[in-house]
C-alpha cells in the first residue's frame, strides 16, 4: 500500500492524465527524482516509464527501467519523452540549479510536464519545523526530507511560475493537502513508529485516507503542496480545463470524518502508551543491563580483561573514567547487551604518560552512525577504539542512552534505511567526484602538454609565416621590377612596331608609286610598238 503522503502525489497525476484523456494512451514518460518502489506505474497504465535518480543502488542499475543521472543536466535529446513527472523534487534541488532543472525537463518533454512541491506559502516552513521538533522529541534525530528542505530552502511559487512562463507553452497550477490534516497524520505516523504492533493499524489509517479523505483534502488557504501542469505542442488548451476538473472532484470533510480522525489519533496514542508502559515494566524487571569496556592485550577481548557497569534505567547519561589494568592498542565498548541508540558526548584516550591520544580509529557494528550518534538494531552492540601511535592506558567516556530498548516500526526502519542509503549515495558521489577529479587532473595535464605542443607548432608556423612573408616580399619586389622591365620592353616593341609599320607604309607607298610609273612607261612603250 502506498503511504498517504506519497498517494497524494501519484493519485493526483492519475487524475490529471484521466482529465487529459491520456490514461489509455501508450506514452513514453520520465519520472525524475523517482524512488525504487516504481509507484508511478501503479497509477499510470500502458506507459513506458523511465525512473531517474542522481545515484542508484547497484541492483537498480541492472533494471533497464532505472536511469542514473542529474535532472539539472539530463543526458537525453530534445523531446525524448512525451511527458516528464517530478513530484516533490524541486525542493530537494539547490536554489542555484532549480531554473536549470525546469529548463531541462521542458527540453526533454514533447508535450509537457507535471511537478509538485511544498512552496514558501501558507506556513509550510513553520509546519515542517513543528514536525521536526516532534520527530526529534521521539527519536532524537532529524526527518530526512525536512532536513534537506531546510538546507536547500523551499522554492518560491512566483519565481517558479515566472521561469515556466518563459517557455513556449502554457501552465496552470492548483493546491492540495491541507496543512492541518497533513500535520495530524504525520504526527500519528511518527507515534506509530514507537510500537511495531501499531504499524498495521497505521496502514489501515492510510487506507482510510486514500479511499475516503483524498478528495476532501483541499484547502486553498492552508495547503502543503502545489501542483503545476505545463503543456505545449497542442496541450496548451487541454491543460486549461484541469483546475475546473479538480474543483468538480473536490468534496467537503464531514463531521464523521473528523470524528474518525480523532478516534484514530486516540487509538494510536493508547497503543504507544501501552508500549511505553510495557518497556518500563520490562526495564524494571531486568537488572543485568550493563555497559562493559574491554581492553586487548594482543590476545583478543575476553571477560577477564574488562570492566562492567550496571545501568540504572532511570538514568540516561553516564560518565566513565577508567585506568586500564594494562596498556592496550584497542579498547572495546559494549554499551548494552541489546540494540540501542547512544550518543558519545565525550571520548578521551590517554597513554601511559598521561598524554591525550588524538590519532585513533573508530569502528562499530552499528546499523547507522551519524557523527557521534550510533544506532544499533542488533544485539551485542560494539564500538572499538584503536590507537595508531601509543598504547591506551586510560579512557574517559561520557555516554548518553537515547533509547536502550529499540522498538521501531517498519516505517521508521525504512526511514533509517533511507538515511543510510543517502549516506551511501553521498559516499558514492564523493568517490565519483574524486575519480572525476583525478580524471580531470590527468586530462588537464594532457591538455597542458598538448597546449605546449600546439604553442610550439604555432610559433614555428608564425616564424615560417614571417620568413615566407619576407621571402614573398623580396619575390614580389623582384617580380615587380621584372614586370616593369617587361612593360618597358613591351612599350619599346610597340614603338618599334609602330616605326616599322610606318616605314612599311612608306615603302609600300613608294613601291606603289614606282609600280605606277613603271606601268605607265610600259604602256607607253607598248603603245609605241603598236604605232610602228
């Protein structure tokens, strides 16, 4: 069953797709910031869905439905997907990358996208702060998503819409999830985590919300979540009818609903109170709960080389200042025989001369370690301190027991697993960054070498160009001189040619004159001969 706070988001996407007559269409969809549960395909049918997240577990990388990638810099061509879905993702993205996120999901979508997020309106930040205080009171820790919201800051609705309005398409938005109801249900979820037997009842409450309260959970003045639907390439006009569709589906909370919610809350409180009383009785009946410190004389840890302190169940903070019987390179602390949550408020190690040791390693079999806080889900918890310089002679310790008998529901275990998963993601990201830095360092070194080679080639070409330019200049000057000389010779030839032509004309004229004279003489001579 999908928890109510996830059901709110995915059910709304289903409603939107139904309103746009897309439920039966075979579409290619990308969900960014998706979780490993593939919830979207439970609400959208006949869809080819890709689930993208920044870091994926190794087993998910083998699933072709999952893609590892950065939603602010997607490695997909334009219009690769018909629609992009991003539900409660924007608030987990740093402020300086949110515009890039919107640009990217717009770029890779063919017809548009749907996003949801808690925005800075109607007291959402104050609501999350109250929930954070309540969760910390119960579990001495932070809500994972609330912590990330504080670190990144909730997005601002007008700024987000201004960015979207620069796109070629159109958008509409509406609100859902009453802040009053959301806070009440989240508090019930937190309290149910105190008693594993309450988890089944909590799932039944979720079921009741999903079936009976979802369409009554609208409050324009005090809403936790805004939905933004963006359409383009023919969907601009279609999305305009979504707000009226949502309004038609809206129902009013009845007195019976309010009475049931009150009954749910009272029942959860009763179940948790019963569990607390059971724990107190169990703790009072056990006098063997103790803290034990072992030291290792190079032949392993054993009961003979240990110190034990009985724990008083009415006390949560203990101070230990212990001189070890013999020097030891390792000291092991067993805070309890069974699972517990502890915080090391102070740890000091000293050598034989009384000098404080600062160079030591810390190892544990804890399920999760958050700085100085250790969460042990299994029995026989252990924390080992190993000195890297001098043997340990004395240990000072102040330890706080957050909860010595750790009873938590599946929901809270899942949250702890998610925290551990996020820590693993961070470590994986850090390793990738280190590898990329090494790669970039090598590439930079190679580029520097290539740059020097290119600079040498450029200098050679520049010198060659200067030489060629000078050589060309000399050749040009020589050619110019030869050309001028040639022009002079041509002009001389022209003059000689003209002179020859003139002389030729004169000779021809003289010849013609002589021919005429000679002809006349011949005619006269012939005439005389005829006269005789």
